[in-house]
């Protein structure tokens, strides 16, 4: 690797950390770039050099081509690795690198252009004999043409943006009446995410499985594949768990789909590491349909690395340096099974809304691979993708790999940020997942059940006791609640329990053999009598709760509990929360997440029906539509482009006095 001396990583988070590790192993100098939000991020410290790009807004930092090129020139980097996301699939960025005399670690701009436009990509691979999903895919189709095409294709259909990927702007439509609205939303999402609102429509494949193939190609005409990955476990078209190899395919089917992937790469003269994605019906695995090609490294590339023992970043760097592929197709061997889970900053119990905050405590598992871009003290911002880390288990069999991954997730704790770890464990325990009977709709069909996580009384009890013993948060130490040197007895604390309030009380005189102390923040206790009174009037006595826990109490009096069942956030019931919990549903709308207002669907003063869309808020690449809780007059408190806090009121609906009067009049007349 004498040709490349210094590489700038035009990315952040876990992928930047992962690339730096390979650069260090190869003896290549590394340069990190960062926004103000990432000034203290791990990838910045790990790199040999670092350059500030700008403020947190990605458009002024990670997406600013001129600033990234300037950083490479300033540090003398002779190559730029784009990672994935941001500029990784930007043909304009690849051209800017070439114009500046800097090696772009990726394919040619022409290949990016073709594969970045799904309509052109379909035509290119069809010319090489690769099958595509039936649909209507032509440049410049307006909504009327798409509606007419969908009728010919037959429902259900998938609406897809021609540019971009990652499931953004993609919508399944089962009824013709719903297609016009889906097209409007898809165009808005595509324009916001990719700067291009071109759409096309495909037939929805029955019992679909998402299978992708990793390819490698050099500039000397050599193309190979490294086997396939099963990526069918998705939520709203976003991958959640990936594995290699696929439990669906036979050796013959595996060879055929690999050959189709190589033909796809040849169709655009591909150079570097890329992924060809196929949709495969579980009923007809002999007929894979090309979906798209990702002209970059994939998030799930570690599972391929684990089963092949090939460092894909190293291969990217070697190809970028002009070397021949050092691996022939017959030399590719896969061993065992690997499975990866993506850890997101999101709350599955709240509809998978993005979260954020400061990482107060952090513990990663041992015996598995962890690719992470956070550490204790990291602040998870709503400005970027919510993925925090990936946990990857590699074992001789699929069954052993799943068991190892589940065990690893059980010892993963990210306190301070609500994550999807418990959801991932519930997913891995699903009989269909264990049996390998997967499809892309599995999670969405059962998301509510898998995400359900009612808070056990024992969790509330431990959190309440932690608050009481730590110094009486919510109580007065010198009051008549029974305070002792060993701690308050008879004290109580109020905690939020879903939409209601739970009161945790330590029974006066009801403690036997208490052994409770703070040693470095650790609770060690037994036989503490606690009573949990919930909002629904139920009361539960809890004794002998988990002995060794490390609760973290925030400045606001909330408690983070790392337990074997996962991390729990138990919120202290503040006056405002108590008022909300005790009041009837108010006709106001608060943003469920920190983010940016991307659409306002009604004007202030409009008369709206119950369920009407009022405001759309976007955070971490996810759009959430806030709808009228009741019919009435809309009051809009925000504008497009405005940044909002979690819990900030963005709109309200006032009762329509005229309608109320008319209803009352009608009722009176009827009674007469």
C-alpha cells in the first residue's frame, strides 16, 4: 500500500472509526473531519489529524463538497474514503475529487450516476440479462402516468424514488384510492432527501425477501462476489438485522444470484466494493429480481467480513490505489454464520421515534464484534442518522450465532439514550426468525407487539428506592417521613408510568435485614419492602429486587436502570407531568421528538377534521406527521424550517363554536 499515504474519511460515527482501524493496520495516515456537534467524537481523537468542517447542519459540514476537498488539500491527503451516507454516492463529489487530483475510494462518477438513478439502472442491468421487478419506470413520469401505470401493473404496488435509497420515500400502496396521496408524500420526501422527486412504480412481490450480494471489482476488469447477505428483517424499509449467508438459498441458487450480481457490476464498468440488492419471493427463490445497486460500502458489510475473513475496506483501498484484485472467485470461502444487529437511538414503545441525549454510562459485550462510534459522554444529536453501533456475532452455525448475539445484546447498556436493544432481543426470539422463515414485512406486521414493554413494578420499585436513598429526590430528608442515618423509611417518590403516575413508597417499619449502600454508585440490597401504587389504582408489594444494579440518576431526577431485561428510563413525575397525567386529553400537539418542521399542512384558523395532518417534523431522517386529535379550528405555532424541541407544542385544535352551537341546537330541536 505504498501508493496511498494519507486518507481523509469524509464521514463520522462508527463507520469513520471502522475505516481508521484498517488504515492504522495498513500503516496509512488518517484524517478525520467533523462538525461542531462532533468536535469531541471518538473518530476525531482516533485519527492522526482532524479538520473542522462547520456547524452541526450536515449541509454546512459533511455535505459541503468544497469544505471536504479543502480539508483534504490542507492536510495533504491523497485519497478520500466516503464511508456510507452523506457524499458516498455523490457523483458530483467523485468528480470534485478527480478535479482536485485526489483519489476517490469508490467507483467512477459514471457508475454512480447510472446506479443512483433507479430507472437508468434497471435499463442497464436488463441489457445484461438481469431480471427486474415488473413495473413502470421511465424518466419524467407525472402523477397521472404513475396512476395509470399502477393500474396496469396491479395492486399492491411500491412507489419508489428514482434517486437515493435506504427506504426513504418508498411507500407500499394496496388500494388505488390511496395512491395520489402516497405520490405527494413520496415526492416531498425524495426531494428533501435526494434533491430529486422523480418516482416510479413496481409490482409488490409476494412474500418478499431482501437478499444482497457483495461484489468487488478492479479497474483491470476483474469482478468477483463474496456471497450474499439476508436483509429481510426491516422496519419501514430500513434494515434492522442482517446475516450471512441467507438461510433461504441453496448452493445452486447462491451461485446464480452471485453471477447476476457480477453481471450487474459489469453493466456499468464498476470499480471497488459495491452491493447488488435483489428482491426474492420466498415462494420462487430461483427468480431473483434486481432492485438496486449501492455504489459504496454497506452498513452490514461486517457479516460478510466475518464469514469470508476479508477486510472490505482494505480491498477498497487497494483497488483505489490501482492494484489488481488479489482474490480469485474460486478462492472465496465462507465459514460459519454471522448475524448483525443495528443499535439505534429510538424508542420502539413510542412508535420508534428518534431519541437522543448524553451517553451517561456505556458497556459493550465481549466475545463478539462491536462497531461503535460513541463512548461515555457522547451527545447523540438529532442532526444525524440514529444508528449508534452494530453488534455482530460469528459462530459455526446460524443457531449458535443468534444465541450469541442475543447474549451480547443482553450485556449491552447505553444509559442516557433510549435504544432499540430490548426490541432487537424480542425480534431474535421470534419463532419465525429462529426458523429462518423471514420476509420484509415481518417486523411491520408485529412491530407493536414486539415493541411492547410494560414497566414491571420491580423496575419502578428500584428506581424509586434509588431516588429516596440517594437524598430524597421528591422528599424532604428532615421531614416527618421517617428519615434515618441509614436512609428514609416511609418516604415516597412519584414516577411517570406510561401516561399515568406511579407512587413508590418504602414502608415504615417494614424493612427486614436491609443491606443497602452506595459503593461507587452501586446498590446492594435485599429484603426492602416497597409498595408501588399505579395510576389505575393497583398496588403491588415488591421485595428482594435485583441485588447488583448501577442506577444513574440525572440532574432532573430521572433514573436509568441497567437490568438484564434491558435499559429502563424511569422518569420523575414533575408538576407539569402530573398535571398532564391527571387532565383529560388536551387538543394540542407536542412534537414527540427533537427535529425540524418540514411541512405545515394547514393554515392557522383553518377548520380541520379529526385526524387531519397539521405539521410534519423530521429528525434523524425520519418524518413524523402530527394530526388533529379532534375536529375544530387549527392553531399553528411553527413554520417550515423551524427547529423544535421534544415536547414543544407545535399546534392546537380549538373547538369550533359554530359547530358546537349547531349541534346543541339540533339536539334541542330533536328532543322537542
